[in-house]
C-alpha cells in the first residue's frame, strides 16, 4: 500500500510542479476560503503530506476534509516540520482520520508534525498509536502561534524522550507543545498519554509562549476536557497541561479532567502539573491524582505566580512516598510549591488536605445550588450549573460553554 501510494503521488507531484497554487490530485477547490482544496481519501491526504514536507507551507490556503480517512495502519510521515511547517487552515469538517501506526525516534510527531500561524479545526484522530522521541501529540507535535479548535484525539500517545535529557519528552493528547500566541479551544482527549521523561498532559504537554503578562492577544486553553489516563515516569503531569514554563502566561478557562493522572516522580495536578505565571479559572477534577512524592494536587501540582479561582476537586490525591511530609494535598499541592493566590476553590472532604486556601466540603454540600452559586461568584455569564441528573458527573457541578472574548479587557 505504501509503495503504491508513493508511486502514484510522485506522478501527480511531477505534473504539478510543487508550487503554492498546487491543486492537482485533490477532489476540488482552489485553496481559497470559499473554495478550499477538498480531500476525500487516503491518496489525497498523502499527497498533501508530501506537498507540505517538500516545502509547500500553504500560507493563506484553506483545506477541507470531505470524508473520513483511514490510514490502514500504513507508515505515516507527519505533515510539516520545524523547518517546513504547515501555515494554512485545515478544516476537518467533523470528519476523522484513523488507523495510525506511527513509531519513530524523531521529534514533532502527530498527524501534523509542526504548524506555524496555522488553524486546525473540527478534526478527529482515532484508532491507533503515535510514538515519537519528543513533542508528540495526536493532532500536532508542535504548534507555534496557531489555533486548534474543536479537535478530538482518541490515539494512544507516547513520548520516549532521551534518558537523562531534561529537554526531552513533551506528550499531549492534542499537541506535544505550544509556542508563541497559540489558542486551543473546545478540544477533547480520550486517548492515553504516556511520557518516559518530562511533561505529559491530556491536551498539551508543555507551554512555551514567552508571554509574561496579560495583553490584548494571549495564548489560552479553554473549554477542553481530558477523559483518559495520563502518566509520566518523571515530573510535570497534568490532566489538561503537563507544564507551563517560566515566563509563559497561559490562562486556562473552563476545563476539566475525569481520569487518573499519575507520575513515578512529582509535580502532578488534575489540571496542571507545574504552572508558572498561569491563570486557572473555572476548572474541576474528578480523577485520582497519584505521585511518588510531594508537589501533587487536585488542580495544580506546583506553581509560581499562579492565580487560581472558582475551581473544585473531588478526586483522591495520594503520594506513595510516605517519608514526605504533607503527603496528601487537596487543591494546589504543598505550601512550599505554591506562590500565588487561591480564591473560591474547594475540595471534597477526605480526598486530601490543603495549606494554601482551598476549602473542604462534603459531597452533599457540593451538589447543591448554593455551591453552584458560590462557584459562579457573580460571574457574567455564569460558568457553572448543576447537571440534569445525578448520573451526570455524579451530581457535581458542570461547566457551561465559555466565550473567551468575555475576558478581553
């Protein structure tokens, strides 16, 4: 199958001349917003990958998926690299790409390898595995100044890293890492994420945005959820984000995790493993949080200059290294690892303790309208509501859709 595709693709490539108006071999379209290039099968998707990897950035071009595509477990070369990134708009039109079997020792691995100033939206990847060395994600390995909107990952993700190298790893359900002003909204991860070194997150492995404070155009992660197990053998593991680097301002709004988040080391959180200069607002965790050592919390494992508000945790937080003091912490980890402010945050009684401002509540208290009103804290529009029945989120409050523009100054 791979050889046949390569031969057919090569013929089309030679006929096209590999220029920025390239359209030969697609189902239709001219690359404009109103008439995007149309991709309907594996051959056309392979053609796009070869085009990008041979230097066509698709800057200003639009591409749309018109049908589900099965890679039939064939070897897949991720679309785009740091040297030749994809810079166009790819709209999955709520279709899926499935049948992945990627195993490589390269960096920047996913359906897309690396994108810059690109938009990827309404796309699902599922049924298969993606394994790479560093910067591994279901949708994209690395996203720079990009938008990833309404995407879903159902692939098993693994970053093998480099033993002893603290700059390797970075595995995320949606993206291995983000850079610059990158915005991720309404994305869901249902695939397991594993990392043998540092940084693993349900949505993003690590954030390197270089923004130190709020301005008119920030990176953010909003309306995202993780529904799968996340694990790293080393530090910095989170249900939504593994870690936010020092000097990177990345607000996280209206996100939640429902599954186990764990590490054989530390810095583990239901939402963020380690968060520096982060804002965590209107988030919740119901999954078990487990680590070998301290700096482990229901929402945040460790953080400096981090602001957390209107959040709750019901997942059991545990630390297996019993020689550590304060082995169970409810919301934010131990006091030494939290330098910021916590307000209006709560944790279910007996899931842990908290030294940083989180308040303990009973299950009965957390399933009332009074508790919902407390979480909403005069927010307009309101972020929280009670579920329609006890079978949804075990009766605990759920989030409403959040419009990020309401946060603009």
